[in-house]
């Protein structure tokens, strides 16, 4: 029997409601099914994030791997597609995949060597930048969800959202972010984006210094991928250095990249307003400094 972490059950209840409850209740049977189907042996305690259960296993030949089980939705359904395209080059290697459930068998990396444990934040940002330069070098495949569609939907929702922001300065900042997105929305890009490359989504392996995990892929402009590295281990005085360093490594146009990065603040703000949460002051500060930054 596998103990399902209570924290995972709570997050599934919070974010997915009845779908999340059904996923949690079905996990024991799902785990048993794939242990048998893929001839796996449990090799440690389960790990989890907000949405997925990750179970260390051994394959029939003794190779270490992990079994990843998560709710199948528009974000997670693209993960195996992206991992197949990257094929272990800059990202964790996909070993097997069940399309019906979204269950994946992945190579096992080293969770004890996570990028978030590196003390030098500038070194960390440059690792992220080099990974992004590599991962976004390939075009997204047909059928991948597209940044252009997401951006148009955000702009359609912006007037409704602005009416619900009581603070004038915050309202002005969100409006400025929407205006920046409006300038680039008709050129959304076609690169394969990770979308969620924060410091805990980069692990070490014997075959490579750092590899990306857990993509929420979409097709779009690489500028939309910089936000997590600006937000993680927040330091207001480092925001513009991080932005400039990443745009240099990726060879991006700064004005265009600024607009798409401000789009992430717009996206996060819309989610906060939808969920009746106050806007995040840290993220507002990132957007304010980028809006005012000219280099």
C-alpha cells in the first residue's frame, strides 16, 4: 500500500474540487495498475508537488525511474509531448507514457541536488537562462496550446478585472501590463516554452549538470518564460539584472521580452482576481521595475 500524502489531497481538493477528490481516491488502483503494466518495483517513499504524485521505482532491469501520476488537463497533457521533443536534451527523459491517464514513467534525477539549493542567485539565474535558451530553440508542435490564444483571452478579461482592483496604483500597473501585451499580441511566437521553469523544477543528474522537469508547455515567445526566475528568491534590487542577463543569454529583444514578461503579471493578477485574492505585492514590484526599466 502507498500512503497518499495528505498535502497532495488537500491541494487537489483546493484547486480541482470533485475532479481532485476523484483523482486522489483512484490513486491506489492507478499505482497498482502501472506497477504491474510496466513491471515496476517501488523503491522509496512517494514525493509530491501541488498536483502530482511521484513514486520512485525500479524497472525490471534494475534501472531507477519515477512514476508520475497527475490529473490530466490542458497543461499536463502537453508535458509528454514536450519531453518527447526534447528527448532528454536539457530536460528529464520520458521513458513511457499512458495517453489515457497522463501517467508517465520518467528517468530518476537527484532531488537532493535541486537548483534552489545553490546559494548564489546570479549563478542560478544564468543556469535557468541557458536551459531556456536550449529548450526554446525548437518550434512547438501542431496542437500545442498557444500563447496567442491565452493573450487574447487575457486582454478580453482585463476591463472586468480592472474594475475589481481598488488600489489606483495597482490598477494602473495592471493596465500598463495589458497595454504592453496588446502591442505584441499579434506576434505571439512559435517556440516550445516550458512556462514553469522555477528553481525547484531544475534537478541534477549524473548525465548532465542540470535538467528541467515538470513543463507546462505552450507555443509562444520565449519572453513569456522568464517570470519564474524573476519571482523565485525575490530580491527587488536584482530584478533588472536578472532580466538583462536572461535576455542577453537568450538573445532576445528587450522591449518585446519586457512586454511578454509583463504579460505574466497580467496572467497572475487575473487569476488572483478570479479567486478573490489580493494582488501579490512582490509580483507587482517586479512588474513595476520592469515597466520602468529601459536598457
